């Protein structure tokens, strides 16, 4: 039997799709790269913005020719009726529900597996699904529901299995990693401490944290990044630099809270790579709010800013909001923020030129290149192929706004 699995959207979706692949392989399915001649297709969907939703609908139509189709991800729960209208015979499974997928393919209930499911050079380990937030614009909150953390022992066992063999990158992922454990008496820093006690050689990338849940743990989070096995990478979405807009979004924190977390972490790890997100054109956003976003980028100097124009999602509170920002204005604001964030990122990356440091080979790049990651999770592109899963001494020769360019010397 042949199966084809596709995933779109966030790292959590891709982590769950890898678990589905592992489940299928465990029960004798052959994984194939396209739907030609396959018996089963599994689509892990994303509907975070309208354009992505349209792409999912198009892909569902294309996959409907496969004898059996399973639709998971956020569309399976948030917009099931829309998907059913074009794929009435599909099986719909809530995000991360491996037990239901097991039942749908007629196999025994699958335990949380201990064997590796690495695809490529890095591993993705989901630690929770759902969240404790109530953001007015977020369809993922509706799709995934309340927070459900996985057990510390299961996660640690999974990392141990994934880290066998060569050194590799392990990505911990969730809708909000800082919320981990709020439903079971644990927390993210405690989990990371348990993981880092493992004897295997790996580097841990910790996924997105909501400032609301990160704020009470800010001191412990800062100390967490001092562990040698943890990449110095903080993904902390601010979404807006306006407290008025943050209130409309129901994010549960202020701009000052965001800045406090950043300052606390940077006081312990000055070179940490800071990634943040901004939603541009949120209903009610004024020119002053836009200017605050620009001021924040200049003040905080994030290494990465993910800029998204507001997309109204049916079923969310924000879909009913007044004072919509017209499309051309949101587009202009997005362009201005993007130009600034690239300038700031280039300035920060230029500071690395001329350095020599050890970096982990993590991925194949375009053409003949290899992608390396520094301890600060800086991406270095080297235009040669090297074995993945090893540490190399790399010299930084040049920089762009999004990555560094280097050459390799000795391997450790």
C-alpha cells in the first residue's frame, strides 16, 4: 500500500505530519512523493490567512482523486464544512489526533512512539497542542482548542531517540511553547533542563513563545538559554507595538511586557537571535500605531521580523471588527516595515563578518550549498556540499539581511 503525506503552515503541522508518516510506515505503508498510483493521501492543512485557505481548497480538489483521503490540520476542525463541500468522502481528523488516524487506516491504537521519525537532517518534536490565549484574530485557537501538553517523559524519550547517531538539530514546537505544562504542573524551562541532561549530542531550537505566558517565566527562560545544548534563538511575536491594538487583539500583554522579556533574556545572552512577528493593518490601526511599529524595530533591533497583513478569518472576533484598514494602505505599511526590518537585519548580520566559529551542518541548501547554524542560530550558507550532522569551523565572509555567507575550514 502506498501513502502520500503533505503538510502546510507552521512547524507544529510539519511535526505532526512526520508522526503520521511514522505511523503509516510502522503499519506497512510505503511513503511516496506524489499521488500517482497511491492508495492514501493525508493532507495536514493550514488556514491562518485567506490565501492559504484558498490554496488548501485547491489542493483538496486535486487530492480527491486518491481512493482514500484524510484531512487533518486546522481546516479539519475550523472549516470542515467548506472542505466537505468539495471532498465529501474524505475522513476529517483533528490536529494531532494520531489515534483517530490509526482507526481510519484500520490499525491498532498507536502509542507515542519511541523510535526516530527524522526526515532529513533535523527533527521536529511537538510538545503540546492548543493554547491558553483568546486572541481575537486567531483561527488556530479555534481549530486546536485548549492546551494539551505531552508528558515530560514522552518528550524526553522522543528527543533521545531522535538524537541517536550524528549531532542534529531538534526543534521543540507547539502553538505556544511557553504555555507548556500549565495544564500538568510543569513548565518549559523544567522540560528543557530534563532534555539537556541527555547524553546525546544535539542542539535544541525552542519554538514560538507568546509574551503573555513567557512573562511570568522570563528569568527562568533567560537562564534556559545558557545551557550549551540550546540554540540562542528566541521567537517572541509582539504582533503590534500599540497597546491599543494589542488590547483589541486580546493578546494579554503590553508593549512594555514584550520589551521586558527581551531585555531580561538579552541581559543573560547578549548575542541571542531575536525573531518577532507583526500583523499589519489590523482593524483600527492608525498611522500612529504604524509609526510605533517602525519605532519598535529601530529600538529593539530584531534579527528577524515576520510581517503579515491582517487577514479576516470567519468565526473569529476580529472578523466582526469595525474600522477596517483598506488593502492598499495595509500593503504600503507592510512594504515600509519590510524595508526597515531588512536594513536592521543587514546591520546586525554585518557584525558577524570576519568571525570564525563552530557551526552545525543542518540542511542542504539550493544548488550545491550547505546550510550551517551557529550557536545563536544564525544561518550560514556555504556554497559546497558537506556531510550533515557535524560541526565545522566556518569563516563568515559576507552577509545579507536573511543569512550569512561563509567558507569551511576544519571539522571538529
